[in-house]
């Protein structure tokens, strides 16, 4: 299963548009997981706020579908699945309130973002409930991944800044 950029199929008229952001049938037809366990929202006051890179390990791996509902953000995923052809590779995309794009994040991938504007809000669905015992992360600047962020973070939590090097713990993680 691969990451996907999902586009809202717009039904437009003089008022604007209507579109579906989650449809179990459409996701299943693409071979994607489609059951929602949680819906979450994150709001960042300042441009340059970095959150992540977060994931849940087995037995609570999760799919996320991420959307920016206000402002804009650069969203990044890193494939942490050792048997995947894209193992340790990253993918980034700008998500914004204006472009209406969403990112489908497969199980076993870490996800994070940096805000490109003040007052940015993101919304995401997950296929698994939050389990603090399997919640973890990788450092945004870990040389193992070489992520090219569009800017240096201005705001970041101590936890996100201090995740240990991935190379030293990769064998311990289970997806």
C-alpha cells in the first residue's frame, strides 16, 4: 500500500462547490483502508511550527488522511516499513485550505508538517484509536531520511526535537 494524494471531486455551481472528503466505498475501490476510528484537529498559531514526525507502532498501526482546513502547511511522510520498496524515503506536499488536497498516509509511515502561514489548522482521520503505549516518532532532521523542509522550524516541541536517531532503534520498531 502506498501513500496517495487525494483530490476532492468537486460538484460546482454558482454558490461554490460540494465534495466528499471521506467515502468508504471510494477508498475501498482503490484498495485503501476506509474505517474511521478518530477525527482530530491541530491548530498552530505561528508560521514555521513543526509537528512530528509521529506514528503508532504495532499492534496499533494506523492510516491517516490529512487535510489543511485553514492556512497552509508542508506535510511530510517517511516510510518506516523495512520490507517496503520506499523504505526510509520521504514524500512531502503542500496542503492548503485553498488547494483542498489530502494526503493518505499508510500504516507504518511517520507523518509530520510545518506550517507555512500563521493560524494554520489541519484535520485528520485515523483508522485506529490513539494508544500512548505505541505512540512514537522520528526526528524531523534525522540524517537517515534527509528531509528537505521548506524552512527551518521556528516553533517545535522538546519531544519532537529530541526523538533518538532512527538508525539506532530501527530494528526495535514493529509495523
